[in-house]
C-alpha cells in the first residue's frame, strides 16, 4: 500500500534523483526515495544486529592467550588426524 507524503529535498538531491530517473535506473522519484529508505532500513538493522552481537560477546567470557593457543593446537591436531597426517 502506498501513502502519499510531501517531502523537501535540496536542489542537489532533487537533481541527483531526477538524473537517476532520466538514466532509467529508477522508474520515478518515488522509486528512488523508496530504495533509499530501504537501504537506510537495512543499514540500521545490520548495525543493530552488530551492536547486539558485540554486546553479547562482551558479556561472555574471554579466552586467555594460552587458552587460545591450546585450542588452536587441539584443532590443528584434530584436523591432521582426520586427514591422516
């Protein structure tokens, strides 16, 4: 469902949007703005998801360098054994 809304653009923004329509990249000014809003929404959702992941990681425990090295060595040994090396 479409909703009509009145918006204000700078002259440069309008010129750019009209050039995208003139080049055939979009069917209308509305299509340009709709795509821009979708990109902003996707960017916002991605940023929110990243912030949530970072908060989750910060709240969890940290691995010491020694634990990291030991885990890496165990993984290497396991992969070598799987491959018969």
